[in-house]
C-alpha cells in the first residue's frame, strides 16, 4: 500500500499552502480566466513553490552566536 501525498508530506505548512493555492485557482482564477485552464497545474505548482518559500520557517536557518 502506498500513502497519499498529503499523508507523506512532512511539512504541514507546505501542505496547507498547496491546498489554499489549489482552491484559489479552482474557484477564483480559472473561472475568471478560462484561457489559463490548460496551464492550471503548472500555475499551481509554481505558486505553491513560491508561497511555500515565502512562508518558510526562517528560524531553522539563522545562525546563533554559539554556532560561530
């Protein structure tokens, strides 16, 4: 048996971003701009990567004075 992608993801924040982007595309962008429908998956992936990077946890990557 294989896990679903949502269950297999370790980062809840990225999962929530992906769900919100997917819902926004499905209910807002695609009905407004139907000519973008063939590119919906590419737009969703690109936006998810961008927004996940923006809302990432920066505390993991900052140096403390004890690290130096």
